[in-house]
């Protein structure tokens, strides 16, 4: 079965190539699609099983990272995106992609009406940081992308990644409903509440995270590959999970 | 309408927290808190109601909007009673990328395009400072932190809410740029006397010499010119547009006149005098030419926007390094980000268009410890320049998705007048595009000249000519501001158009704007007609000549054939990129400039590109006196600790971690390595093609202080440094190419430069050193750039940079899995030193510390080092070398300390038998001299025989082994001369106080 994945590009998204590579290593048929093409013909998204929103600096991160891109999607594509998710298909957003999904209200979408409930604000350090750290996956999470995963080293590369919820009640529901898919383990690099690094929506099919599995797709991406034995590029496991889910549910 | 956005819980604003820390440290500990408000100013859009503005501009989860009441009055911000308010907005005409986004989001929301002329869109940043009353000079210092008068305007309130109530903030900031008349001025240059010629050059900031003005006069006075102009109906007088175009094309920045000049070089050491016809041809080009058979991977050298070499059978890689010194001195942030995006465009404009895939960056600034009082009026403190330029480099790379993989930060008192900002970018392009070699530009008469990207404004007018002058007070601000988002959108479109074969030739618009880009492209077919009136403008009020030379950013010039133009323009529209036909390529032999029905210029291409008079200059070499004095007995432990903490040697992790260095997933060797990822790498290894085992190495060499003794040594050492770092990482010794970037003080003797002959001799000697090293290592030069006026004149005092040559290397590593890093790997490995230790201390870090002349500068053994490198490279490719670190600043002691830190391991070292030294060599000289061509490597005990066999016949010496006990111990005659735990090494080396 061919797992069709659309890697969204345009308006300052800039990590489309590595995202495409990650999905193709996970044996999906990945294809870059300019977001304008989807905005012009929204129904086109249903030709794909998976939508992937890569990292970038969409609209220069002005007015807040991911904010303007989300406004654009809301205007032209939100209804189709909701249908897409409801039909059992998958969405992943990494870093800027996560920020877009959060600002669009697709994550965590507790209300079911896509209103923003969480945000990724300026790191509490106030600066951009690129470094590797350990994350742990929540085994109880319903997120299909992180199924069976335990711990992993991944890089972070962001300036606005501090996860907050609009209210304590929302945070409580996110925790109680097991929507937290991944947390920072060794250290919290940005001040995120409860060390949250990534969450899923209530369906478990939409996933957003700040760390970058798409740049741990070769053992040599790992900063210690020359001194320790890195047997596997673990980032791929996340993409493989997504692909396998589609295989199991759509063939 | 002013919409102000603030955090619901200001304590969550990481930006403000960071700013507060900085202000407490660098301005005053009395400052208690800082809060930040984002301000959006919108006028003239009826559909944009306050309700809609609130929704559009604020993140409802974290922020709150305020429209009618200033946010500064809101309880979240006012509770703790702020005392000072600073609000900063951009001056009219300065590109503000946030406004471009603002416009997009409003347009998307209201469903129609906004006409720029009818609306005002501005953004501002507001800072609320909670503190007691501060002294006047502290307040002034605060102002300097928040605002740069060159590009910004400031609103300041002292006295909290009352002050704001009495003096509300403006509802709009000045937005009108100074208008010029759209007329063409005629200048009867053919009749002018010398005095008038001089006046014209000065008045119009042409930066042309009298010789050059005379050449222009002669061209216009010439019969043939006069006849051609008469026939064309343009008249014999020169137009302002023509003079501007000539001035841009002939500027030192574009024409490299000093590198082309005939130099009479007198060497007082040998007593000989030689006439050098162009140091560029004689040394740089010649080296590459002589190596071209031996190094068949060269594809396109010197003439294009970057140098191009083969990567594999299917791809080429290219590399270019530019400087952006003058703009960064005026506006460190804007100058640096524009530098990064500008060199990205050089890559996009190489051949038929390449895709940038890595950036490098070298920033040179004055010493950060410099006392404020020592900073000349009108110049920024090195710390301010560093902070701004670093942010510019960070945003330029990070926001474009181009990893910043290598580079350096250099501190030297000579950079206090002008910082050096080197921005490099590497690109990749498929071997063939539309059936033709991708490195070839192909332009035919009849092709349309198309401008794509941003619009034309008054940005950066005279950038090329200004950078060819010393900076003086009153220099008009030619500042441009790059916008990564606009450029990324353009890049996406261009690659799509390239792969669909929609254009034939492309070049970037940098210095000189379309006057340079179209003028250069015209050389491929023999002429061009430029229709200035068709260029899309940011706003009204540009004179034709301003359109011609404007340096507005994010623009490319292209040649599109008539049968593709429709498709090209359609795709541009679909991708949201403005593309406009602004002329046509011809074979007329002329640059024909039109403005509507008016003739704005008609210049012969031949004259424009080859009509400038050759410069004749004099150089005289007198070797500075120096003597190798014996060193007294020194406590090497103390020196090591001091050097580890020295600004040039200390860790730059606080800056480098802010660069995204692994975008693209091709990262193999990162800027920091080792157990805790905190030890320095020698350079970068990255993979441009994720399906190939082949990788590339990127390294730099720069050592300006060696030039104090002899720039010949400096140049040779810079080449060696870049090359040995390539070797240390596992690079193929026969597969690398280098770039040269010269940043010199004015080397032309004059009243203001009485030592011009010496400085020019330094240039000649650097070129000689560069040539000899390039030939010795068989390293072809593929591209370069020079910046020759790095002086500042303030209060009549001249501050010149040390002559500086940056060498940047791009090389191949055949299998990236064999790459080697600098960190010690396991205890019990044997430590080797490779290469002779010759004891030179001139220009070294130790000399800088000692503040006295310590003799000869280091010099590589360029006749023999290549063989040594080839042997080492063989050992590395066989997997015998577990760690390898090149020895550079601070000598072997520093290299050992860094490798220990990386491995979190200790080392037991004896320096009794170090090759090149004897029992009389002082210990400090052995430990800290900076002889090039040396490495520290570790070998597993099982492999030492094979290693030693391969290295047989070369200077290689086992000096100790790694230890589990994390202490660096160095003995001489069984006495400990260094005994330092890794924790102390880390403590000294990891600096955050820049």
C-alpha cells in the first residue's frame, strides 16, 4: 500500500526537505505541496493519508511563531482539515508546525471547535537554542505517533517553545486525558509547564512537538556518534508509527 | 489605530527576562524589571475594526490586546509602577519585515489587496522599565541599548504613568521618505575642468578619483561617443544615471581596482624592485590556473557569484564568502542579516541558480573589555556590535532554514573602528539543468530582463561606493534591512522555475542594484536595455538614477526567453513573488537606459566594464624589527588558565548555540563535540546529498596578528589552518578548494595614509604567501572578495584594522562515516603529536597576553606539510585515528585541554622529546607556540604499529596517553609543568561574559 504524505511548504516553512526524507525512510510516498495549492483547492488534501507541517519561520515568526500561517489556514482550509482528521487520517507538526497547529486550535482541540487552548511562547531563557536532550514518551498517551516509544535523544531548535495552557482546567484535562505525548526528560530547555514537549489531540491522530525527530534520521546526526555507538537513528520510529497506523487502518 | 499587545502574565515573557538580566549586568543593577509591549499601528483600512485587530494581532492564550487605553496603564504592566518608557520604531524608508507580514495577514482576513499608498502600517517595540530614578548617563546608556539612531526613532518618557498621560505616544510615526523629483539631470562632463570633475565626484558621493573622472570626461568628449549619442537623441552631456552607473561599476567594491593595479613593489630586504601587474592575476588566478590540471574538479572559478566545484557525478557545490563591514558598523543587526541574505543570493545567482545549504560566519570586533570612554564618539562599543551582528547572523540563517555550521568570533583592538563581518554560504546545484551544464549562464539577445522579489526603494543607495570610503561623521546612512521570509518565498519560487526550465540566466542584486546585475549580465550577450519606469517601486519619489542603483534587498535579476515569459510570470504570481519585465537583453554593445519615453543613458559596455584607468601604486617592504628573545621561567599552569579564558580562545558556545546548525538533517560534525557536547570542533562536516556517503568539510583560517611581523606568514598560516582542519576531520587532501577574503586598511599612500606603501607591501606579501601555500598544498582558489577601506576616522584620529585575510575551505570527505572529532574517546589511548614544534611566538596568543614583541611569526613548512597531511589522512581513512585536533591558537597546551574537556578524560603527557625542540627550548615556548601543520591525535594501543608504519618518515611522536582520572598532566624532566583538572579547564574556558 502506498502511504501518501503531503509535506507542506511555502511562506517561510524551511524544513520540508528533511521531513520528506524522514517520511521516505519510513517508507511513505512523500511529496512536497505548496500550501497555496491546498488553499486554492482545499479538497486536494483528501488525496493524502498524512499531512506534515515542517519547521520553519513561517511569515518570519512576526506576530508570534506560526500565528499568521495558522490564520491563513483557518480562513481557507480549516473545515477540510477537520474533515481530514475525522476521516481517521494523520497530521504531524514539528516545531513551527506544532506552533501552527496550536494556534489553529487543532491541538489539543478539547472543545472540538478548534479554538486555541495552548500556546508556545518565548523560551524562558529568551533566546533561540539548538542542542540535543533526552525526551520521554508517555506510554499512556493515545497518540498513534508515539506508540511503543520510551525515551529518545532529539535536538531542539527553537526560540518560542515554552508550552502553556490557557487555564489550569485545560492543562488538567490535557493531563487527565493523556494528551501529553512527550516530555523533556533530562532538562526543560524553555520553561514548558509539566515539561511538555509535545501533545496529541483527543483523537490521538494529530501530533505536535517541539523537538526534531526529522533530523535524527541517520546515526551520524547524533552529536555523540563518534564516541558512542549509535545503532539506530531513532527519530524515524515516529514516522514509522504514523505510516504503520495508516497501513493498519486503511488497507 | 494603535493596537498594543502584552503578556497576560508578564513574568512568562522570556524575552523580557533575558533583557532584564542583560540590563542588570551591563547597564545598572538598580533596574528591577522590564516589560515588553508589541505595538501595531494601522491607518486607512476601514475593514480593520478594533475587534478584528485584537483578534488578528494577539495570541489569545498568552496575550492581551489593548486599543483605546495604552497597555502601560493596564494593571498587569502598571502594578509595579514603571518609571521609564522607551518606544522604538523604524525610520521611514527602512524595511521592516514585520510590516510585510502584517500586510499579508490583513489582506488574507479582509480578502483583498491593500494599496501601499492608501494605508499606513507600522510596528514598534515598547519597553517599560521598573527602577528608581537613574542617573542621566545610565539613562543614556539604556537608550543606546534600545535604539539605533541610524535606523530608528525613539519615544522616551521619564516619570511613569503621569508622564505618559501628559505626553501620549504618537498615533503614527513619520512615514514619508524624502521625495526626489523624477527628472534626469544632465551633466556636461565633457567640458568640465579638473576642479569641477572633483566637485561632481564628491557632491554625488561617486568615490571616483580624478583619473577616473578624466577617463569619463574623455569618453563623453570622444567623437564616436558624441555621434552615437546624437543619433540616439540623448545629447552629449552625461546623465546622472550614467555617472551613478559608472561609479557603481568602477567602485572598489565591484571592480577591485587595487587588486588590478600595477604595483611597483620595492623589497628593502632584498634590495629588489618588481613591477606586479595585478596581484589578482599574478598570484590568485595564477595559482588556480597552474593547479587546474591537477585538480580537475573545478567547474567555475572567479567569474561567477561563487566558485563552483564537482561534488559527485550528479551534483555541483559552490561556496562564496562576502563581507558586510561598513553597514554592520552603522547598524550591526541590519548589516549582518543583510550580509547573510546577500551571500545566500550570491549562491542563488550562481550559474543557473543553486540552493544554499549551509552558512558560515566570522565576526571580528574590538575587545569586549574596552572601557566605554575609549570608544570614539559616533561608534558602537564592540559588545553592542557583537550582540547586534550575532542576532543578525542568527536570524538570517535560522529563519531561512540554512544551518550556520562553522565560523569564528575574533576580538582584536584594531577592529574597534570597523568590525569585520564575513558571511559565507555554500550551495548545491544539479549537474545539468534543462540539458545544459548548470554552472553556465546562458543569455541571448531578445531575452527579457526580469526583476523578481522585493520592490525598489531608497534602501542602501550608494552602498557600493560608500563601502569604498573610510567612514566619517556625516556619512549618509545607506542601511538596508534583509527579510528572510521574503527571500525564502523567492527561493522556493526560483528553484521551482529553474527545474521547470523557465529561465536561462540569473544573478543577484547586491551592491549597485540592477546597475550592477543587469550590467554584468549584459556581458553575456552584448547589451541590455533597461526600462527604469517599469521597475515596481515601494513608494513614489524616486529619481531614475535612484531606481538604477538602489540596493533594496531580496531581488534577483533574470534572463527569460520570450517563449517562457508567460509561464514564468504566471508561476511567480501563483507563488506570491512579484516579477516584472524591466528590459531586454540585446547585442547592441550598449547599456541603454530608458525612463518612459526619455533616454536616461547610453553607455558602451566596453567602456563601462573595461574603460576604467588602471591604477599605478607603490609598495615598499621594510621588515619590522623583531628578535626571538628568551622567555623567563613562567608558571605554565597559570598561563594555560589565563589563555583558556582569553576572548579568542574561550568557548563561544553562548553565541553558537543560538545558531541553528543542523537544519537539513545533513549534520555530521557539529560546532561542539564530546561527551557533553561542549568541546570545540575544528570545522564542520555536512552531507549535502542525503543519499550519498560523500560529505563536505567546511573550515576557516584567520590569524591577523601574525601579520604584525609579516603578512606572508599570516597568509600561509591562514591557508594551513583551514587545510589542516580539513585534514583533521578526515577530509580528502586532494579534494578541497579555498576562498580568499582580504579586509585591509586603505593601502594607498596619501595625506591621510602616510604609511600606504607599507600597507600595500603587506598586501603584496600576503598574496605571495597565499600563492605559495596554495601551490604547496595544491589548493585551488575558486572565489574571493576584498574590502580595502577598513578605516574609521573619528575626531581626526584614524583607526585601521589589522590587515586580515580569511581563508575559507570547502572540501570533500569521501565517506562521512570516517569523520573524526577532536574529543578524546577512551582511557588508555596513546596520544601523538604530529608535526614539528618550531617555537615561533610572534603574533600568538601568548604574545598578546605578554603585551610585548616575542619574535618571529609562525610559518608552515609548505613544501613538506602536504605529504605529512596525506599520510595522516591515510591513517584516518583506515579508521586508525580516534580523535584528531589541529593545533592553533594557544598551541599544544590549549589543544590538549580542549580534547580532554571533550572526552571528560585526563591525559599524562611528557614534552621531553617533542620533535623540533631540544632541552634548551623554554617550556612555555613548547606549550604555547603556534607552529602550524601540527595535530594532536589519539590511537588505540592495538593500532599504534599500523599507525606508526603509515606515518613512518614524518615527524610523529607519542607523547602520552589518556587517563580516566580527568586531569591534564604535562611533565618536563619529570616535573609537572601543567596539572589541571578538566573541571578547572571547563571553568576557565566556558565564558559567558562577552
